[in-house]
């Protein structure tokens, strides 16, 4: 029970950090992405039918530590991001989807 409470607390702290970064707080680096660059992909991961990612977004994805980003997929809905859209970005940007992002209900193997 204590382990679950600790995990929930950590997830909420990460959500708060990401919201602060997206909200214009001081720039920080998360998974090799400067927080100011995260907004370049927001249009491609939000909503039911997001547009194809643009070149700037794909440049961000190509430089990101994708396995690190995949570890945050459970908190993405709190940021208005659909996990299935976010997990599809690598393939839409001509990259391989990391194994850490596969094998779950959100992304086919």
C-alpha cells in the first residue's frame, strides 16, 4: 500500500513539473528535450485526430531520449496529451518506436 502511495505521489510531482515547464516556467531539460521545445509537438499529440507532426516536431523527437519519454506515458492525459498519439510520434517521424513503448494496450507490437 505504501509503495502505491509513493508511486502516485511521484507521478503527481512529475505532472506538476511538466505543467510548470509547459506553462512558461524556467526552461528545464526532460529526456534530453528542453522544456521550451515540448510545445513544438503538442498539436501532433492532442485531440482525437491530430495533424501529422511537422519538421520542427520531428527534430525534437529525433533528439529526445525516447525510452525516457515512454516512461511518462501514464501521466500524459493529465497534460491533455493522448498517449496513443504521443507513442505514434516516432514512427510518424520515420524513427523506430523503442521497445519500452511497445507491448502495452496503447501501442501494438
